[in-house]
């Protein structure tokens, strides 16, 4: 993106912004309450339900399931930072947000998005050790290591996101106070700034490249190593369990990264794409994986499915772990 400059008087800076949402359907905006509220209820219910079952069921007390519950907690955090505010905008017309509130929302959104990538990477590492180093799995993937990796990942996310939010907070917003989105996304806010925004733009681009390319590459290498090792396993249930479990994690990883890439590509082509389409892809990026991930794990992982059936449906006998 080219550096944006303004000849306007930069002594004035907006401190209150308007979240425009979907401008193409401004006259029937309240109709959006139904799909957004429905999706949010599904996300809260499904993610919370599986988190609860993982933490109370002894058969699911392993690093793999702890990471799944952590991923679902991130899903809830990200969507909660976005959807309730947007629903208030639609129902009550409360589409104003202060600069401080906007920066907080931006920080939470990108902190959770970055941390989500870290969790997916740790999940790939966990499956690599379980399949490629099975005899050492219990000694390597301990609860202590899991906690350490979680805090390191969280610290990395804070380290990557904080400079961007700080740089945005130092900008003067004299262009406009209308954010052409339903949430305080980085570029939507950045484009309202006066003067040179190149440093902030470069910082955001570097974080996106680091998270997407670096984490994505490590995940691909991990699963290629897993596939190579799994092919050496004698044909039977052992290979089937290994490939089935890893393919589930891989489907989730592909879903998360593909939604992120789609959102980025649509934004880059914003001159030929309407604002409503841009906002729709943003909504897909933030909401769709969070809504679908519990369904993927619930359908494909027998342990989770049987625990849910045992607690909330018909009872079935417990089966062996797929680890």
C-alpha cells in the first residue's frame, strides 16, 4: 500500500469514531442481527461445551485435548471482542467508539489471531512428537512444557501486536472518523490517519508475514514429517489412527489460514471489490473458523464425540484413544 499523506490541518484529531459496518444495506442493517447473533450463540455454546467436557473428563486429560480447549478459548475471546459491540450497533444504533476503545478492540483482535496461529503450531509440534517420537512423548510433552509453550506464544503475540497498536495510537486522525468496517481493523483505522503511515503499515505487514509464512511453514514441515513417519507404520489401525487425528488438525489449520489469506487478498483488491464484500470476508475470517472448528473436532474425533454423547445424549462404551 502506498504511503498516505494529507494536506489537511493535522492539529485536529478525532477521538470518537463511527463503525459504518455494511454501508450497502444501511437501510436494513437490523436484519444482520439474526445471522450474527445466531453465529455468536453457536460459537459460544459449541466451544464452551467442548472446553467443559475436555476439562472434566479424565479420558481427555492429555496435551492434545488441552491444546484443543485452548484453541476454542481463543475462538471465544476473539469473537467476543467483535460481535457484542456490533450487535449493539445494529440494535441500538450505538455505532460510536472512542479511540481508546478502538485501540483496545484492535489489540484483542490481533492478539487472539496471532496467538491462534501459535496454538495451531504447538498442536502440530504435539502430533509430531506423538507420531515421530512416540516412545518419548510422555517425557517430552509434559504439562510443564505445555504451559511454557503457551506463555511463550502469548508473550510473542503481545510483543508482535503491541508496537502496531502503539504506532496507531500516536497518529492524528484528521481525515475522517468513519471506519468502513464493523470492527476496528488495523488498516481500516490506519487509513484515517494523517501524515506518513508507512512505518505502521510496514510493521503490520511484517507481523502478517512472520505469523502466516513462518508459522505456516513450520506447520507444513511438521505434517510432512508426520506423513513420512506414518507411511512407515505397519498398515492397520496404528496408521489409520495417526493419519485420522493429524488430518483433523490439518483441516483446522488450513481453514484458519485460508480464511486469513482470503481476507487479505480481498482487501488488496479493494478498488474493485465493494465494501460489503470486504466486510463479509472479514466476518468470515473472524467468525467462520470459530463456528466450524468445534463441529470438525466433534465429528472427526471419537473421544470428544463419545464424551458429548455420554453426557448429553445416548451413552456408548468408551473406545481407545487415538493418540
